[in-house]
């Protein structure tokens, strides 16, 4: 059985003064506070969300 690939994402810049769509993406990724790190399944939908707000979040290497 193959292991599920995970991706670590950090929310490092504030969503203040950003469009409502960007705020929704940050919330959809599961972030509730600044500098928070979350692990999500590495799939196309999560990668697309990260790609939509590259100025607010970053991908961390393991």
C-alpha cells in the first residue's frame, strides 16, 4: 500500500488588504493564525490553492 504524500504549508503574511477570494483560500487551507504550519494531502486541489496565494503562504521542505 502506498503512503499518502503530505505537504507542509506555512501562513507567513497577513491576509489583510487582500481580495475576499484570497481570504477564502487561506481559510480553506485551514489557517487560523499567522505563522501557523499545517500538513495537507499533496494533491492538485491543494497545490492550486497554494498557487493562488503564493504571496501569503509558502511550502516547507521536510
